[in-house]
C-alpha cells in the first residue's frame, strides 16, 4: 500500500514538475513578444515612439522578462508557491490568480456534476443496454451517437433550440443580466441553475454516451467471466449474475473516468465558449484572443492541478471501493 | 443407480459444421461411486461433464437421455434444468481459482447465491462452518475476499460451496491441474471424504491425471475422440486394461503418478482424428495396432465382465 | 477448437455482424463522398459562386451556399478529405507511438517498463487539449499535417497502456518463450511473434484513435486553432458559427459538418464493437 | 455496496452543489475586493458606493423599462477603471465618458466641438489657449471640480512619461489654474490638430482623490470604484458584464438633459454568435457587435442607422499596407496597378454583405470628405478594373514571360506575394481571399494567409510582411489623425503605430507635419495641406485604402426608442464603444425615450 502510494506520488510529482515547466515556457518561447502584443492592443495613435519605448521597458521590467532565463525559471517556481501567477495583460492590472479564482467555481459547478452524473447515469444505462442482445441493438446506438458528437456542435444546437426557438433557457452568462447583485437568495440560486442547465446538459449528454458504451462493453465481458459461469452452473438467476457483473465493471469504469477527464475538460472549455459561461474555458479563449500569455499560463496550470487533483480523488476512491487494494494487496489501479 | 446415461450425443456448432464431440454415449454411475473420466484433451470428457449440468451454445444437444436417481434430467433445456443445478447436480469447475466474484466477501456471496436458490443461509450456516472446518479453512474466510485466499484455499472453498446442498452428483472438472503436488493430494483426499460423509452421492472426476484417479477413483472411464473406450474398476484399468487405446495409454505412462498433461501419445503412429468429420466405425481404428475390417462399424460399449465395459471388436 | 479459427472464420463473422457492416457502410459512404464529391461539386470550396449569398439546398448547390455564396457541398466534400486525413494520420501516429511504447514496455518489463510507465502516466494526466492549444499556438501557419502530428503525439498514452498490458500477457506464452530460446532478437520477436497475435487488438486501437483524432481536430478547429489555410469539417462549423448560420436560418451550413463528424465517429465506434464481437468468440454467442 | 456507492455519490453531488452555489455567489459579490491589490485605494473612493449596498429592501432585478442592455464594446472581462489605460478600458466602456469627462466633446457627424466641462475655450494668441470651466461642476463624491483638477491631470503627463498623453509636453510648456474656473495653457510651437484631439480624449481626474497615489497606481492601478464627474456611476461588474447607474446629481442634467436609462448593463459575450442569439431573443437593446448578415434581420428584429445598405455608419478605414522595402512593392507603378486590381466591390458585397462602403482613395472617412480634394481624385483616383491593372502592369514592364498567366517582374524574377490578416478575423479573412483572387485575375501572384495574431503583429511591426490589412486610425476631429498613422515617421526598427510598410519619403513626412500645425479654424489651410498629401499619396500609392469598417450598431425598439437614424432629428453615434461616448454616444442616451407601455 505504501509503495503503491509512493509510486503514485512520484508520478503526480513528476507530472506536476513537467507541466509547470512546460507552462513556464509558454510566454517565453511563443512567436512574437508578449509585451509587444499587449501594447498593440493599446490604441496608441497619438503616442510618440518615446512613450512607447518607455511603456515597453516598464512592462518588461514588470513581468521580469529582462532577467536571465534560469533566474526567471526559479522566480517562477518561487512565485508559484506564493500563489503568484503574475498579472494578466488582457485584464491588466488584475492578477492571474484573481481572474482564475473567480472562474474556478463555475468550472467546479459545471464539471463535477457533469462528470459524476453522466458517469452514474451512463453506467446505469450501459448496464441496462447489456441486458439482452435486443436491447443492446436498439438502445446502445444512442450511446455511440452521443459520444461521437462534438461538444460544441451539440452545445450550439441545444442553445439554438432551447434558447432561441423555444426560448425556455438562456444562452449566455452565469446568471441573468438583470440581476442587481448576486445574493444567496433562493431566487438567485434558481437563476444560477437555470443558466447552468444547458452547458451542463451538453457536457452531460456527451459524457453519458461514452460512459454508457464503456459500461456496456465491460458488462458484456464480465458476463462471460469465470465467476459468472460458475454462478450460472450453480443455477443462480440472471439477476444476481448481472448484479455482480455490474459491480465488477464499475471498477474499470472508475479508472476509465480518470482517463476521460482530459476529454471532459476539453469539452468544458468549448462548452463555456459556446454558452459564454465564465469559467476557465471562457477565460482561456479570451486569453488566447487577447494574446495574454500569462493568463494562458495560469489557465493551463489550473487545469493541470484540477486534473491531477481529480485523478488523486479517483485513485483514493478506487482504493476505497476495490476490496483488493483496500485489503492491502498492491496492484495497478489503472 | 445414481446416474444413467443413454445414447447421449452432444455436438459443438461451428462454422464449418458440427464438431461431434460426444457420440452415442451410454454408461452408468452407481451410488457412492467415484468415477474417473480420462482421455487426451479434446476427447470429449469435458463436454460430457458440462453437458450434464450446463448445456448451452455453442454446445448442441442431439439426442439421448440422462436420468439422475431415476429422474429424467432435462439437460437440453437451460431453464428447466435450473432447479436441478446445485441441488441435485453440481460442479467444481476447472477454473475454481477464479470462480468466486473477486469483489464480494465470500460469505456474502455464498449467502446471496443460496438466497437466490431459496435456501436460508442462516439455517445452513452451522453446517457450512463444520464443512469449512473439515477442509481446514478457518471460519474467517467467509469474511474475506477471494484474493486473500491462496490457490489451495480457493479450491477447497469452491469444493465446500459446490457441495453445500448435498447434490446427488458432483462433477469435478480438472480440479487438481492448477495445484502443486501436495495440495493435489489433499484436495483429492477431501473428495473421497466428501463422498464418505455423503455430502455427495456420486462423483465424476474429469482429469488428465491418472495418478489422482488411481488414488481416489472407484472406477475409471477412458474416452477417445468423442467415444467411450473402456470403463472398469480402477485396478482393472491400471493393471489389466482390454481396450488397445487404454493399453497404450497406460503403458505410455512411465510409472503411475506421472502426469501426461497435454502430451500426445508417443509412439502411436497417426493423429487424433478431427471430430468435424470423424472416421466411420471405431475412431481409434487408424492408429490401432490390431484393427481389422470389423472396426469399420462402431463397436458397442459392452460389458465384457462384471462392471467392465469395453468398446472393441477384438474383445467380443 | 481454437486452433481451427482462421481468417476465413473472421470474414464469415465479419460479413454477418450488423454493427460492423453498418459502421463500415457509413464510413465508406463518407469516404466516397470525400473522394468523389470534389469532382461532382464542380466548384472550388472557397469560390464565391452564388451571387445571392446564402441559399438553401437546391439542384445546383446540393447543400446550399454559405453566407458568401460558397458551395457548401464542395466545402463539405473537401472537408471530409481533411477529416479522414486527420483521422488516418493523427490516429495512425497515435497508434504507432502507442504500439512502440506499449510493446517495448510490455516486452522488456523491469526498469524500462517502469520508466515508460511513469512517462505514459504523466502524458496521460496532462489534458490533451490544453497541450494542443499551446502547441498549436506556437505555429504561425498550421496545416492539416501539423495538426495531425500534434494530435498524434498527444493521444497515444492510453493506447500504449492497453498494448503494454496485452504484450505483458503474451510475453509469457509458449511460442514467445520458444522464439526467445531460439535466440531471436527482441525486436524480431515483438514484430514476428507478438504483433501478429495482437493484430485484432491493434486494429481496434487504431479505430479508436482514428475517431478520437477526428473529434480532437474538430475541437481545435472550432476554437480557431485549426489549419490556417484549409477547409475541414471543424473549420466549416467554426465559419458557420462565426457567421451566425443557425441564427440567420442557414442551417444547411452548420448541420452537415457536425452531423458528418458524429456519423463518422459513431460509425467508427460501432465498427469497433462489431470487430470485438468478430475477434472474440465469447461475445459472438447469442 | 451498491447502496453505499449511491449514498456516496449523492453526498458528493450535494456538496458540489452547495460548494458550487455558495462559491459562485460569494466570489461574485465582493469581486471588486478580490481584485483589489491596494486596499487603501479602494477605501479612499468607497463612500460613494456604500449606500447602495446597505439598502436592505433593494430590488433584486433591474426594472426592464429603466434599463438599457448593450453589448459589443468589451472584448474581455472588465479589469480596470483607470482612465489612463486606453487599451483595457475597452472592457469597461463608460469609465471614460460616463465616469470621467473631458473638456470638450466632438461630434464627428457634424464635425463640431461642443464645450463639455469647459464652457468656452479660445486661442488668445498662437501659443496660448485659455479655457473657462462651467460653473457648478462637481465630482460624484460632492467635491467641486475646479481648474486645479484640470491642471493636475495635464501635469500627470509631464510627471510620468508612461502615461499615453505625456507627448503633449513636447510642445506644451505650462498649465496655469488662474482661478477655480480658468485654465491657461501655454505652448511652444503647438500641433494644433493634435491639441484639439486632447481636448476631447484626455479625461480629467479628481486631484483630491489621486494626489496621494504612487506612480504605479496612477499609471497601472485598476482604480476600482472610480469616482468621476459624469452622467453615470459605477454600480458593479462581473466577468461578463459592467453595470452603470445614472448619476442623479450630475451637473450636466440641467445643461444637456438627463440620460434616459437609469441602468446600463453592458454585456460581454464570448463570441458575436452569442450576441446574435441574444439579439434574436430580444435580450439586447443595442448591439455594437459585428453581426454579419444582420441586413437580413434589419427592419424586422433590429433597426440600423440606414434602413438599406450600407446600414452602418463608417467608423474607420481598412487600409492595405504594402511593404515598400520589398520588391516589387518598392515600385510605385506596381503599387498603383495593384490598387486597380483589387476587387473592392466584392469585398463590400460578398465579404460584408453590403454592411460597409468602399473607401475613398484618400482614405478619409465620409465625415471628413470635405478634405477630399476632388481634382486630385479625378486625376489620380482608382477603382476596380482588371483590364486597366493589366495594362498598367504591362506598361511598367510586368509581363508574363513564362506563360503561367502570372506576371514576372521587369528583371524576369517570379513574383510570389502573401496578403495576411490575423487568423480568426473572419471578415478580413474573407476580404484578403478576395484581394488575392482578384489580384490573381490581373496576373499578380498573391496568396492569402492567416497567421496567428501574435505572429501577424510581429510581422506587422517588424516590417517582414508583404502586404497586410490594418485599420488603427479611428474616427477623429482631424484628417491629420489618419495621415499620422499612414506616414508615421521616423522609420524605426519596430513600427508600432503606423507606416507599417516603411514608406520612407521626407517630402510627405514634411507635408503631414505641416498639416499638424495648421490651426483647426483654418479650414482652407487644412484643405490645401490635405490636397498636397493626397496628390503625393495617390501618385506613390504606398498603401491602398480599401473600405470603411462600419460603426456596427443594431438596436431594438421594444423598450427604447428615438434612436439616431439617417432621417432622425438627432444625428449622434449609436455606439457604446469605449472612447465614443464623448463623440456623441452619450447624447444618444440622452435622446433616448422609453417606449410607453402598451395599453
């Protein structure tokens, strides 16, 4: 168990180190100069070159880009541990950390239910589809279609149909634009949920399809496993056999969930763009459009940390649920 | 008579036609008899064992009757067969190591299995404990997951589980092949013990391992290419077999106790016939040193002495 | 019994597997459209052929015209080519890297396996899209080839893992032992003894990578990091969205590319399950 | 175990919902505090805001009939309310114009200056400009706005060279607050044309709140909860919105009238596509997004300034810059031939579906057309004419020698050029496609390419491009503004703000400098100076003005009416873009009327 955790932590540590290093490279090795690009956004039609040079020098110093690279790298780690991710250029002078901290709750709000509910419902649906060949041939295709749908395409169709044609859901924002101030009132929360629903639904549906297919495939294999055959030979009813198959298929599905996180996160990014939903994806796109490398950097880092954290939680959950690892037997979870 | 089998024929359905894995089999297993079933792999012994308890595709029932304790077994009907499974006829599978759900505590799994067959776990718990004790398993195994048990423990657990409802017939399929020699011996002895204590009435022990049979079987039946070759008491089969195949088989063993797992018969010219399109008559014909014209007809499985059955024209 | 299985048997089951046939037909239909369509369309994908601007499908313009009066069918057919190209190249690169790493890790075991395993896990955890965003942004001018390359080099980890596990189980089989004892070189063993026995598995891996690459490319295209001077189904969607196709009622511009992606990827997944049933006799039984 | 898992899941979900909700709300509420890195500053300007937050029975939603919903100004989440940060201010439109005000406003449609904070301003001699402020000006915290504030604001530019307006001190020598309402500016060789620009683009800030701030705060601080003198107050903001409320005590209520909307919600959408959806849903009163195809919705869902093409007013000129340091763009004859080869009508009709107008060859906006010299245009103007372009090319020695249908340079070398614009700028991408296609038709081998913005910008400023589009000269009070962009000099390694093609001709630089020094009142002098520039420019053709980008504006009359249109009484700019409030945008709000509720 300890060596198991040791390995995991080593991998997490290395991943984090590598990710942070890649992250650090983003603004420094991009084509074009971040400060030039940032200043290009300032409409400087009546500024003379002197002032421009001064502004340039000022911002270069501000972002520490005048130091030797190794020092910049060390400083990057140092400030990282102080929670300092630099300053956003497109949202100057807001700090990147502040921008991200405001965005993250929306992501949690969207992703966690999206992932968990689609996982839960997808597994149930997949298990149901695997009950018989007839069911499999009639309802499994729904799963294939859903999981093959590009997130943004589905999102835009949902927004168009439910938002514009039927007009029953909003298509932009995290809460209505006529709200004076966000409060913890019931009506505000209802409003939040109302705006949350469509982006959630597009994440949910695609994830649902993938999980359902995964579960269906696993169950089909489990039903053929030795323990199922033994039960059958002893005359156990199909109900019990299916129940066991489901239980055992759940474990690889948990691992599968960890593997699919990257895809879900990608889906969330584009979904937020489609629905103007102010999470990390929305900020990331704004950062890319505004050539804001520091914010891109921050978004990437947050995504990495989020995915690592989720992986860790899934690992722990797996260990808690799988009796084999729980009872101290080491083994690869994933 | 515990088990009476008449003209049982079971094929495997494949693309290129039916594989005639079990042809016209007729034999009996007596009360309290432990019958060993031996033969090369692919001779149909596993097919025979399985068709008695769970005959499902790609296995195909062709004809024949099976009666257990004078009661006809509907082996061709998966559903109607169900009430007999576990209670009247039970199985210790070849894959006993993996036969238990890996994510269920053994006790819970047992309870659920029994519950699903309408047996109250609590009512039978004391008996279960006694039998666990008998096979040297601590009561605590019920609170363990299969992975926490060693191979031998799993094997014994499955033995206890399969026989818990005192079936009339137990089919033990290659139960020792995955175990080391000392464990094999212990397991084999337990089978005898189970019979002696009347947990089971009679047994068919399917195996590659003649030495095990020599140790525990009352009688041995030899199969070749989907047909029965010879059945007699263990002593007779080992010391004075009459069927040419049995003779070759026994003589090819350097000494009793050596396993012949997967090894083909050495020194006998020719190959085992393909069961897709088996030769007419005696299927051992082509390799038989003493074959003659008569062998173009299928020899009957005849009782040539008391309790000694042979299927060879030369013996009649 | 098992030894009697051969290619003919696979073919027999393949031709009777509805999932495989449906999936394959859909792929074939789109592939033919992609290959023949550009010839049928008669218009260049970007040419401003219809002076009336956006028009619904008609006999002249089968899928209608875009906001600018470009032939949607022509774009669709050319876009299909790009989509298949990304799928084959991106999926192919991903599969090849996955196979190499999976084989080596699974066959060599030990410290090599440990290192490759840690490496695989690291790449696995880093979200692909985030990396793709960054790689894509590095390139000033992007082509379908570079896009495929990026997708391929970020998509291989799960394939490597799966193949590693398979190799691991094959490594201890008799025929591999035999080859090893006869002094065969490891690489030769991998490609002559192990690979052929995993062919079905590799084919299925490629199919999944194929579908994944198409979806990844569509996402990249949609957020504006697709090929810079090209047409693909994802770029069509992006253009359609940018020019308010749905809102302005030009559904014929927005629906076909997304539907085609869904159909192609869905068909690939369906094929995959079908193949699974063909290759794995246990799953065939009714 | 199934049950345990279900419970576990439910628990996780519940926590997530709870965390999600509470997080979302609690982080949004004190958003201003979170971004505050200098709490001291927030404290200094806080009092004005406090009462609004404290009212317990405040309504939860804005009254629809009192609220104006707009979009299209912000291209990113709001981040700064510092009136001296021109770039990022776009995301908090209203910081200048609503909160901070100017001495003058300028109406580009009428070409007139209107005194704003100033009551009057005049040149008493060639180097002295005297401003008289209005009586009763006040900051929204109640303090009076005086000449000292004006002096303080201008002098910030003298003190901190990082501020964008510091170059004014190249010719401004002193600012003197004579008394509370009189300011005297003294100059040394003033650029009159530029000075006029400062009058309506330099926001005046309150000395009493800014005095103690550090250089960093002043130049780069976010200035949360801004206190100004204008018609609207900062109410709140979130990632996707800025909310402003009317300043009921605004000094201008009696002078200009009270703006009709009590609240203004400025919405930032992640794409124009979302804005279009909101327009269709009737959730936006005014959208200043570029919505292609809006012509199809015009007069039905939305109204536009012109009921027919071009629908939109013109806002700036899209110019094709040619890199004159590279062959063959270093040849004026080639450049002029290219001007005839480009199919501008198709750009207007196809790429923009008639939402824009073709540009005058002089590049000046329609509002500046009095400075177009008609004689020069008649002699040197150009229009799309492929045949003429071919003739001109042939005459200059550009002929097709290898028979591939494309001309070679006089020295026989192949011509392969690229026209670029940033990837994702969809309308321009369509435009450069048309440029390339039509140039090909005339025999010039040009291909369209769309690099990423960063790469494009590096090429633009470093001068490594072949030809590229740019439109950075915005609507203004003087033609000098455009020509200053086109002929920015001296030529440097990096050309950040104009003359990207590095056209190096002292003669035209002198002409532009001469224009800068013509007094704004000297209309004839300006026309003459412009004519000289235009003649040389059209002869040399160092860049090619192609079309006017529109002042994108589409509005609904469901809640608000009396919008400015071609035929309306009020001719003001219907825009919310930052920097346009003092160019008539605010007057548009003042002229708005609520639609009476249907009986």
